């Protein structure tokens, strides 16, 4: 009798378990209808979230300020209430992002023992650590150009040395720039672009310091930097680097000729015998800020990650006015929350996506894409080689005045830059589910606005991770206190958010990972 009862009990148990498993298996064999979950993304919920997130209470969400802390806690609380976990540990949804608020350093420099005047003869640009200056290995590198058909660094060793260069670019006998063969200005000879291009060239060759002779810029920026230093005003916020920064000093002609008297009359590279001494004292402050991260683990390919990103910060308070940033980028922020909720509802019904999803809210976008750069360059929570795509949402709640006659649109940027498959998938998803006019105006490589480089997706794209940037264009309230939640077109916000959701759904659930067929080197 005991044996019979045990056998019967085991049989009933097996039957019961088998029935339950079969039911779940059958359910999972039937493809989910993503519209069931896409329809949970509603204008009403988006509006409720945004009226809180872009309210005066959040003080414009300035990086590192109390309003930003309210914003990150708001996001954390929402993810916890949705029971969407953190990829970190426990209830820690914050990826710390080390930032520095730069102030003009105190500087004194001498060339061959002769004092020069700060702000008049030279400026220290960018971040500079406190250090004693004792430069004796100085190399003159002409114009400091490093182009494919012309390089001042050819056969020149500047590793660990100080490089002296001057502004401008050489021309041929016909007056054409040697790098292009035309009279059209290049990145080596145009204002701020030349400054950055020449800085990067020196850095890539291992220089420990760069002296850039540009009399015009010294005259232009010297008084501004001096006023900022005397008033104690803080400068820009930057990402704190684990690597020592190359010292970057802009100098005037008097300073340059003290180092090398022939600097204005010759272009030929040369090792110099001058010395520079002095001291730099940093006056920068550390800024506490963080990205917010939430995670839904995939069912079949959990190591492959689909990132959905938006920036959480805005402009803060200026002259007593709150810059609410409802469109920029409150709209993208609340869109991610709704997308996350839709995916969680699908997972609760047994339709967990095959690939994992990382919901990434980044800080410091307005300061130079700092939070996303920290994630990709310094501390990727998941290996970049396992990251399938980044869908970045930055301003999707308004209408570009240029498109007032056609409300149902969104600008797409970057979809075809790295992966033909991603672009085609995006088009097919839109045709199937949302029927939005996809406008590629700003996807043009020659777009003068360079929007492709101006939001957080770019830090993924530069690592050859396929991206789509969803954007409604600028408007009169862009970066103004008038960017408030009452001006959002919530029906458009709903449909655009659903487009991102359906695109993420297809990427996360397709059999094969997206193919990167247009890999490029970092610009």
C-alpha cells in the first residue's frame, strides 16, 4: 500500500508539473504580440511622469546640484516600483561618474628665467593638475599638423616632450593649403577647430605638453579668462580622467619667440635648448554625479545587451529662472521609463526578451556627453563587444517649426552609419507598427549642425556599436526656460516612444545579432 501510494503521488506530481511546463512552453511557442505591450505606453502616463520630472521642484536638473539628485532618486524609485532590477547590486541603481568643475588655475611661468604675464602672454586651457614646471626637452613642430599628405610630426620624436607649434597652415605657391590643395579653410586653420585638431595630434604622438602660439586667440580669450579667475567663477565641468592630462598652453608671440626666436619665420621642426619653469596650482572642485542604470536580463542570449539611453540632466537655474528641460531631455527620460514598464509587463507574461536590456539614464550630457563617455570609455558595466545597439532618445516631445505642416514625424540620425541591418529593421518596424514619417535630414554626413556627434549615442557609435538617435529637432524653447511640460505634444511623444519600444523589441528578439558592416575608426 505504501509503495502504491508513493507511486500514485509521484505520478500525480509529474502530471501536474508536466501540465504547467507544457502550458508555459505552448505559450512561449506562440509569438508575443508586441502591440499588447506597446499599447501600455500612453500619453496619459507620459504626461504624469513628465509633469513631475520637469517641474520646478527638480530645479532644472543641473549636473551635481540638488535638482539632479532629486531626478536620479525619482528614476530609482520608479524602477524599484516596477520591480526592474539594477545591474549593479541590490538597490544601488547609481553608476558614479567622477567629474571636475574647472576653475582658472593659479599659474606662474618663466622662459629661460624671464617672467611672463598670465592672461596676457599665455593661458592654460582645459584641466591642469597642481604641478611644478621644469621643462627642458622642447621640440618645435612647425604648424603641428598631422594629415595624410602632410605631417609636421614625420620622423619627429615628441614622446614625453613639450611641443611648440604655431597657428595657421602652410600654402603652396598658388596659395592653396597643402593639406587639401584648395583655398578652402581646413580643420587645421579654422579657429577653435584648429585648436582641437592640433591638440589631438600632439596628444596622439605622446607629447606631455603643448604650447600653441596664437596671438589672435590670446587677445580674444585672455581678458575673459582673467575676469573669470578674478571673480572666482567656476568653469566647465569635465570628466575626471585616470590618465594624466596633456598640459595645453596657448601662448602669444612674445612668449613663443622667447622660446624660439625663429618661430614665426621657419616651419622646420627642431629640438630647442630653451627651458620653461614655474608652478601651476589647480583650483578645481570635484563634482558628485551619477548615471542611473536598470536591467532586464535576457532569456536566451543574456550576455548580449541592447542599450536604451537618454540624458537625465538639463541647464539648472539661471538668473532665478528654472530651465525645466521638458523636451530636452525630460521627454526621452520618461519615454525610457514607459519602455521599461512595457518590457517588464511582457516578461511577467512569460515573454522575456532573448537579449538583455540596459536602461541607461546618463548625466552630464549638457556638459559634453560626460556620463555616456564615462560608461563607454571608463566603466562599461557590460563589455562593449557584447553591446548590440544603442537606441538614444534626446528630445521627442515637440515639433520643429520647419515641420509644422507635418506633425507625425521624427528625425532619425545614425541608423545606417554602422549597420545596414539596423537601418532596414528600423524602417520595417515603423511601417509595421507606427507609420511615422522618418526624416533623415540631419543624418547627412555634411549636416552643419553635426547632431550625430552631439548626443550620447555617439560614445557608443565611436566604438562601432550600431545606434539610432531619435530627435524632434530644435525649437524656440531649446535651452530656454520656456521648455516646459505644457508645450509637449503628448500624442506624438506616445507614438515616438512606441516606435523606440518596437525597434528595441525586434533587436532584442531577433535570432541573429545585428551585423556591423560599416565599422569605422574613432574620429
